[in-house]
């Protein structure tokens, strides 16, 4: 089962990616001979925007981009919701958090 990070964490990551990108551009602009359209600056902006876009997509999309995988199979026989990954009881028909059907 794939579980994506929470929306708050992804939103903070997106804002941080944009802030680091802007800070880097400001610092590179202060360097002697640093032109704003240098190849490194263009790559810096592209990577910053791609990282921010992935984090914002993960924060605001229902599907999100899986950033890591978690094995939810445990030795104790715990059950997890296939939609949100929260622990559920074996006798539950629906997840109490997201309402997804637990019947397989």
C-alpha cells in the first residue's frame, strides 16, 4: 500500500522549495558577474519549480505523488484502510476516517 505524507507536510515542503529558490536567486544575483539568465540560474529555477509543484500537487490532490512506500502487513494481523492507510478493526465495513469501503 502506498501512503503519501500529510497535506500539511507537503504544503510546508512546497513553500520551503519556493523560498529556497528565491533565496538562491537573490544570492546568485549578488555574485560578481552573475547574470540572471545564466544556465545555472535557469536550472535552479526549473528544479525549484518542479519540487514545489510536486509538493503542492501532493498537498492539494486526492491522489498525490507517493514519496515513499509503507508495508502495512503486520505480524499481529492488523488491518488498514486501502484508501487512507489508517488502522481499522477487522469487523469494520467502512473506514471511520475517509469512509472507504473495506470489503474486498
